[in-house]
């Protein structure tokens, strides 16, 4: 039995390595690469993608999978070996339908698109970005055409980020979420004077912000022997195995929460990758699979911990010590209320927890229209702005603050956005559950002791890598499927506290 | 005709991309990677090497080469297409003899060896490094066994760094070089009091050193849009195509020449890669091939420009402005004489131009003994120290200052060292030639105008990439083969000036 599994494992180990190589090429492009390296980088990414796809989508993978499947007969379906075969087989069934040239073309267009986006965003010049977005969209449509079993084209794309998830399920969840968020946002804007966020604005030198961010992520579990933190225009986390985790943040010298909570967010992602069992490394199980679960980790650390009442007792004195000046003697309650102020704003990654969901709903709706041809790229900025006004009541001043703000479409990641809001919902369920299992969790957080939370997450979620699908994992951990209620209950509880209202 | 060449070019473009990917993996390992990433990195490097070797060493490459060769019939043998076929065919003839597993094993051992070396060097612990060096040496011997046409085993290794060069030729050149250097070093140590190098020592904060280094490499042609400069334990230069050049340096806060001249050295390498014709990118001609020519560029910029009398007129005021203090009002003549002081020392990369050659001769002799089994690894430190005493008159205090100082053996690069001294010889020939073609060159250097030199080097050497072998290139540029005399004449001229002697 071992032999067939081992042969499959060896074959897939090289494909896992090539995946990590891709991650490094992308990490370097976004953090280190000089601008003129872009053309060469796009070629390198396309080549690695081509080689990797050719290997993985081959008949050889199919044969090895079949032999390993046969050898498994009777093995524990919850074991690593069964999961290895199951997950690899599912991915292979998708990959083998995609021509090598299409896979390579998507990688190249993604790399070139990101460089074009960076420049277009800096100049708020949507027209300059149009050809790149058109190319990505055309390739996404060709990708969809490789498949035939789906309810709608968007299903195919969504499945790449959230395996097994259907557009109809997301639509239903988002309808419920919208019906909760819209009135909540309305109520809170009637009481906007109740919360003062002045302490968040001022002059915060990047070097000191970096010190602060490092101090906080070290409390979370960031370890310089196995991690790095760098600067990126659009912050992200990645990893090349569990012993080499890279996170990024950006520095706004007039507003510290962007970097601080951004770093906590990316460190949340990083802890997931760092927590995956060593035994799963260099297999298809060695990275997390569900992006919704991934995002649940980042959002939980960013918002439920970082913007929570308990941890404000740690952050307030740390901010006071780091920046002094107007923040000297910063009160935890003042900080807690300020960072939870609800106010519609333009930039998704800086949105508060209540309006955030609406940013996602908007993108989810627009990208479905794009992929189904109901909306042309030329019409996209206008459609964005109109829907933004409808959902958040603001007039978008320029495309840099609107349709150009996110990297995703530039890199061909269409179908990715909904996982952000799904991540919030899952975080709500996990947050409820961890408090049941650790009734004294808040005391630990208040003392800056983040170990119990991290270890619970590692034990419940991280260590499994890609072994379980999102529904399987939720069933194991919270005994339920994905749901809107726990997140909304958490949000209303917190905002009632912040605003002194009964929401 | 175009079709067969184009098919070959497309095939080789992917192999060139995989080469650049390898360079990025190595660059990241030496500049950015957290320590615990080492095991994963070794696997990734082995996989990329395996994939690339499998592709290049295949029968398919042979067929494409044959078809392209036939299609070339009658084409200009000096043209890009003929060179492409010629260079690729030569490399393929070597590659196809090497088993895939051996190529991958060498890449993995090189990566692991470097990490082990970094730690062993920090602790001056040769014993901890022994197993890694043994592995590299064993793999180098197995590599040699793949070939049968050579005069001695070392020829095979040397040929990888300096195509076509024979051990016997190097031995003859080095014998002549030794016969010049040993008496020269002896004479100068009798007059050591004539030069005072006190101005080089003091307190030089790394941040200011970085500013200085950037200012100087920018004069040379470093362009932030297409280059980066980072920190590395063992400085090096690399590139992923001519539009993404990476150089490194290290900061000794008590001795500024290490970083300054190190940066000029690596920038010299970088200018070579940056100067290669765009049309040769993503082909086997797109990187330089002869490491001796490569080293001639770095040494020429580091020593003939950087430590030259003319450019001291630029460096002295720059140093005075950057560091002030004891260097305020630094006199160009004082600086020029200090940086050219000849004194035996332990570390090769910090050696003066006269003793440098002896560091190389020592390594060349020892690595031949290692590869031929005349010397065991356990005996290596003792052999190193004995020969060091013989050639340079010093007692090596510990292995960090002796046998452990260089990265090369840790990464399996055996046969690489001689190219450094050959580079000095070539630099001597080029320096002579450029002064014939640009009689006013020194006035330009004195004014900080490094453009004419850079453009001459680009036009004569850089743009050709790997089109010509080292002897072909020298014949084109200086009308001669590699020779000891011009370098020795240059050195004696300069040191006569510095010491006020007739050497």
C-alpha cells in the first residue's frame, strides 16, 4: 500500500514546490522587484505555471491517483492519506480540463495586470487599466468554458477560491446579511456623534508604526526565525511552507490603524499557514484551501481581537508608549470606541466591520455581471459609483477611491471577493465557539496573552491544512454550517456597547 | 529557416525563465529568507533544477538543435542565431550526460550547504560544516564521472565557470603571476611605513554608508527602476534579465571600504548583466557566460576606478561630506594611498590588489587536491593554514578567518575561484585598451563622469551576453589572449606611485 501512495506523494511534492516558487515570484513582485522587472517576471510566472500545470494535469497524475486510490481501500477516510488522494483527485479533475496554454496565459496576464493596475491606481486612470482587465476577463471566460457542470458561469470561478461553494448559496447568505447591515448602518449614522475617532488621526512616523506592529504580531505568534514582514501597496500574506511565512503591511503616517490592524490581519493569515502540520508539507494538503476559512482567521485577529474591548487594554498603553504626544495616556475605552466607529468610507480594507460587508456585496454583484456579459468594462466605473451611492450613500470622488482600489481583478482573481464576507460570517461562529470552550478567554486577551486563542485555532483549524472542506471543518469545530446570525449577533452586541444603544 | 530557429528559441526561453527563477530563489535565500525556510528552499531549488535539467537535457532539445543547425546553413556565424545554436549545443552536450537526479541533488546540497556554512562560519566551527562539504565534494566527483574527455578531473568543474579553460593553462598563468606577486609583496612589506591607512578606520554608521554606496553606484549606472541593493553575509550580484538586477553589500561600521568598494564591485557585475542586449533576453545568450570576464568587470570598477587616483578626487569629498568627523577635509591623495596599501590579511574579499592573487592561488591548489583525493576534508583547515603562512606569512587565528570565509564550497562551487584571478588579468588588459581608445578617460573619472567607461564596456563586452567565449571576446576587444603582463604592469605602476618606489 505504501508504495502507490509514496509514488503519488513524490510526484505531488514537486508540484507543491512549484506552487511555492510561484508564491515567491509573486511575493517578490509585490514587495521587492524594481518596476522594470515586470515583463520578465510575467514570463517567469507563466513558465512556472505552464510547467506545473503540464505536470499536474497530465495522464500520469491520473494514473498515480488511480493506483493510490485502489491501494487506500479500507483506509481511514479521515486520515492524511485518504485526504491526500481525495483533494488531489478533485483538483486534478478541474486541472485536466484546462489547456496548458490557457493556464500559462492567465498567469502572465495576472502578472502584467498587477503592474498596470499599480500605475493606473496611482494616477486614478481607469482607461489605462481597461485593456488589462479585458484580457483577464476574456481569459476567465475561456476558463469557464473548460467546464460544463455548473449552475452559472460564476460558480466555476468561485469554486477555485471556495471549493464546492455555489453562487446561489452566497447570494442567499448575502441577501440576509444585507437585510441586517443596511438598517444597522442607517441607525448608527443617526448616532454618529456618539463616537469620537479623533485619537486615530495625527502624525505617526512609519518607523514607530513598524515597531508597534512588530510588537503586536509577536504577541500573536510571529517568529522572526520563520517569518518576515515587509511593505506592499496592497498588503497580503503568503507562505512557502509553514517555516517561511511572509506578511506585509503599509504605512499611513497620518492614521495608525491602517498599518496596525492590517498587520494583525495578515498575521492572522500567516498563523494559519504556520500552523499547518509539518507532515502535510510538500503535499496538496500543505496550504489552506478555503479562502473563507483563511479570511475568518485574519478577520478574527484583526477585528474580534484587535478591535475588541479586552485587547484594547493592551493596545492603548502600547500606543501611548510608542507615539506619546496626543496619545500619551490614551484610555482603552476611548481607543476601543474609536476603532469601532461605523462610518461609510471608500476603501474596503479600511472599512469598519458593519459597512465592510456592503463593499463585498457590491463587488460580488458587479463581477457576476461582468462575467455574464451584462456589464461592459467601459461601464464598470459608473456602475460601481452608482451602487456605492446606493449602498453606502457616498459619491466616489475618483476611480482610485472606487473601482481601482483593489488588486484582485488586475490579477485575474474574479470570484475571490465573496470569501472575504464569508470569512466574517465564519469568524462570528468561531468567536462564539472559542468563548464556550475558553470562558476566560477575555481575561487572557486583556493580559496580552494570545497563546490560548492561537493554540485553539491551531488545534481546531490550522493544523489540518487542506484536509477538510470549509463545511466539513465548520461541522467539526462549531457543529454547524456557515450562517449569518452569529456574526450579526456579535456585531450588534459590540456596537451596542460602543454606541450605548440597544441594537 | 525562421521556423526551426523559432521553435528552438521558444523551447529555450522556458529554460532561461527557469534559470532566472533559480536566481531569485537563491537571491531570496541570501538576502531575505528567514532561517527556518532553509529546508523548504532546498527542496524548491532541487525541484526547479530537476524540471529545468529534464527539459534541457532531453532528446527534444537535441532534435530542435539539429533542425535549427540545418536551417542555419550559410548564415553569418557571428550572428545571434548562429551563436544561439552554438552555445546551446555546447551546453546540451554537457547537460545530457548528467542524470536528472544528480543535477537535483547538487542543487539541494548547495542550498543546504550554504545555510550550514552561514552558521558554521558564525561560530568558526569547521567540524559542523564537514558533512555538508563532504556531500558537495562527493556530488562534484560524481559529476566529473559523467564526462570522459578531460586532462584532469578539475577540468570538468572549471569548464562550468570558464568554458573551454583548462587547468594546465590556469596553472601556467598562476605560476607566472606568483613569480611576480611574491617578490612584490616582499618588497612592499619592507616599506610598509610609507603608507598610512588610518583614515579608513573609525566609526561609520551603516545608514550613512548605504547613502554613500548608493551615490557611488548611481554614478556608475545603477538605476532604481531596474536595480535593487540589499545586504548579504557574502555579497554577490545576480539578475533576472537585464531589467531586474540585484546587488548586495555588507556594512562594517568600523571600516568603510568593505561596503563602498564591495558595492562598486557588485555594481560592476550588475552593469554587465544590465548591458546585455534586449534581443538576447530569454535565450541562452541572455546572461554572461565567462566568469573571468564577469570578474574583470567587477574588479575593474572596484580597483582600477574605485581605488584609482582619478576617482579618489570624487570619493574623498564624498566621504568627507558623508561622515565628517575625522574625514572632514579628507585629501584625495591620502585616500588613494590608504586604499592601495599592500598588507597581507586573512579575508580574500578585503585583500589588496597585490596579495589578492595569492588568496586565489591557494584556493585553486587546495581544491584540486580535494577533488583528486590527495587531501581529505578533515585535513583541509591545517593545509589551508600552512599554505597561508607560506604565501602570506600570517598565522590564521581561526577557521572563520581561514577555510570557512567563503561561501563557494558550501554551495558546491568547486572550480569557481580561479576565475577571480583570471578576471584581474583580463581587467589589466581592458584597462590598458580603454586608455588607448579614450586617452582622456582619467579626466572623465576625475570629474565623476563614469559614462564613457561604462559605454565602452557595454559596447565592447556587455551587449554580447554569452555570444562569444572569453578568448573570442578578448581577441575582438584587445586583439590578444589572456596574459599576466598588463595586470602586473598596471599594478607596479600604481604601487610605485603609491609607495614612491620604482618597482
